[in-house]
């Protein structure tokens, strides 16, 4: 381990959702203070452009559901100075940001622009697909970094209706992804559902000639071999000359939630019958024995991927609403259910109903087996990713993923040399996404820099702050061991956090290597 301070290229966060936040917060808090100098937005295809004025409320309501955002925050915060993707990019260019930005064209927004209210309900017609292709080509010409989509069943919009991209058939994806070949650059990124097979994604790579970023590859202790089978399929595709990369996380997937917005379970098939219900109707529905039995049966059955797998010892009560329940705080649902002599699911639901759904829980759902996660991080066809910075603001905050990789995985566990951790966070990502002058400490490259102490670098504990529009709360984490962060040669953060005055030296990146 090096002694003294170390200088490295700034961290490139390749999986963020700052599309809305950047319109009211050009500092992109907290990322710059955590060593991030470049952020890629629009992942999963959940963008806010293109968007007609008539569709703004729908786009915001979908983000509230799929990305765990507050509708009031979005209504107060988003500055709608655009409709098309070129106009959105021009706005970003004008206002600047604390970090460099690259933006995906998002599938769900393209579908909504072309198909309106039918976007989340049916397959597109050939004419509609061609119009989406035209818009995508327009976005690529304006400087989008590529095309992003989602087929994940966990991605639902308002009322539990699937996000629009989930209604796309294979031919629609072939047309849109294949059109990247005409642009001669760009990447295709998707968050895939279990029904989307690696061989189909290999076909899309062949059609487009472009890299394919496959998210979210997370380890599931109840189905421990599934993710490695997918990584092997990705490796085989690469051996055949394709460029497929699995997006993996170096963080355990831990979420705070209430049953007002229970994101961890919303992807379950059994949950669909209550998606969209509110208030008393929702509480009555989740009280029924047949609903709970169906949920228990689904959780007990094997599955390739789902967020929640019934590991009740990994679910804790964080905060109760009623003083008489204070003894439950910081204890697991498994332990509390045993004491009460009831099933864990019944205990959690009954407690939440008794507290008008205000009970705050936390769940560690995936990526908790460190031996397995270490293997994934070191796999030659993976990309360290999935911070989700800018989304799920009340659920979790993994914006410090890079500091965690260097501190926990490199220094504490010794699973990866520090030099390799730095490469994974900088040069590897820059090369994959076509950044020609970032990701290396090299004469002629942009001065995106992170100065840190290798002996202490890491992420601090999570805490809640109330700095969103309207004073709304979000989870925050502080940097540990960071001494300075520079973007294009301008200092934006030091050991105390973001510098006063909100410097905005970041640029909108529009040109990428083929």
C-alpha cells in the first residue's frame, strides 16, 4: 500500500440518474465531493427528454415510482427549459455543472413522445418504431452517448404499470439498437429482466457493432450460481468478437423503505395486485391471507433474479412511528417474528399497518456474499457500476461506490490491488465509453483529478439531510480520506466536501471515439 497521499484520475460514475436533479442542482451533490469528476446520466432509459409539456406530469409520476423520487420534489425542482433531446443537451451545455456529463437517449421517453398514453400498454407499430429511430438518430447527432433501456420487471411506473420500454418487442430493439451502427459510435445500455437472454444481446451487439452494457448483475445468495452463468455467457460472446460487459456493484444492495413505497418487493408477481392501491384500500389488500400466502409462495420458489428473497434476518426496523414500538428499532424482522410467534412477513405487514405505513425498514437484499462479489469485481468482462446516484434518494446512497472499492475491497479485504481499483474506476470506463481525453494521468488529457489518502480512503456512514427542493430529505454519505477533487483543472471539493460558490467547470461531452 502506498504511503503518503496518492493522485489518480477522477472517478467516472457510469450509472447515474441525475437527469432531473441536474436541472435544479448543477453541483450534482454529493458526487463531486466523493471523487466523481464525470457522470453518465440517462441509464435504464429513464430520462426526462424528449418530453412535451402535456406529458411532464406523467414522466414525473413514473420517476416517482421507478426511481423512488418525491413527486413534490420533482414538481418544485425540474426546470423544463426543453422538449427535445437536443434542446435538453443545449440546456446542460449552457448551465454547466460541477462535473463532466454524458447523456444517454432514453427508450421510455422516446416511446412516450411517439406513442403517448399507449407507450406502457402495447407493442409499437412499424411506423412508430421508425419515428423512435429518427429521434434516436437526432439525439446521437446532437451528442448523446448512446441508447439506454430496461426490460426489468422491477421497473414500474405510476400505479404499477410497466415502464414503457418493457413493452418493446425484439424487433423494436433490433431497429433502435441496430441504428447505432449508422452513428458509428455510442454504446447500448440496458437493465435486463430474466426473460432477456444474453444470446439476444449478443445479436444486438452484432447488429450495431457497438458495446453492450448489461445491468444489473448482482449476487443472490438464494440462487448463487445464476450471475456467474450470465458472466460466462458474456465471456463466450466476447470470445466470438462481441463487446458485452456486465455492470456489477461493489456495494451490498441495502435499501431503506416504508410500505408507502416498498421498492424491494414491487417486482414480485404477487405484488402486482396491490400496485397502484393507496390508503385504506392498500392496507386492506395487504391484510388478506391469500395475498400474503401468494407472496410467501413466490418468495420461497427459485428465481434467476429478484430483489427480495425472504432473507428476514437481513431486514431490520430502522424507525418506528409509535412510541410503544420503540423496542423494535435496530432489530431484525426474523428475531422480532420469532419472539412474537408469527411469520416474518405477517409481523412486518402488521407493524406497518398499525403505524399507518410510516415504519421505516432497511433490507440488505443482494451482494452480501463478499467472496462471490469479489469474484465478480475481478471478472475480466465486468464494469464496476450501479451507483444509481440521483435516484432512490430515500432508499439508499451508493454515490461513494468508488471510494468503497478502494477502501473496502482494496485496502481492507485485499481483493484487488489499488492500482487495479483505480483503473476500473477510470481508464477502463473511459475506454469503453469512448472518452478520448479522460481516465488517465497523461499529458494532453483533461485535468480531472482525485487526491486521496490510501490509508484511510472510504465512504462514511449514511445519514439523512434535508436539502432537496421544499426541504425534502434524502440519504447522504460523506467521503473519507479525500483531500481534493479537480474537474478540468478547477478545484471543486476538498477534505471538508464541496467548495463554497458551487464552481461549474464540468462540460457536456458530445464527442466520443468510434
